[in-house]
C-alpha cells in the first residue's frame, strides 16, 4: 500500500455544504483533471471525497464556488 501511494499520490478532503447530487457533479467535472470520487457521507452536508492530487485540487476549487461553507482537508 505504501508503494502504491508513492506511485500514485492522493488524499482525501471533507466537503461541507453541498448535497449528494452537487458532490457527484463536481467530482464528475473534476475527473477531467484526475481521479476523484465521493468516498464517505459523514452526515447531511458533509461528504468526504478521495482521489489523486490533481483531481482533489480541481474538485475543491469547484466545490468552493458552489457553497459558502467551503471545504476542509
């Protein structure tokens, strides 16, 4: 697992203030830049996404534009 992470760096981020449909939409849109998917719905209004660095960065920028709550890594 360590070796796979070194070959394909990635991470996770909690997105606040977007519903499931909006999260899926920003992940789909950002997938043009890299891998990113919804990973865990913690509670209504908080979903964790995961993917490679480029996909996460693109998704976080899109998410910030769609919610006042923003995001947290």
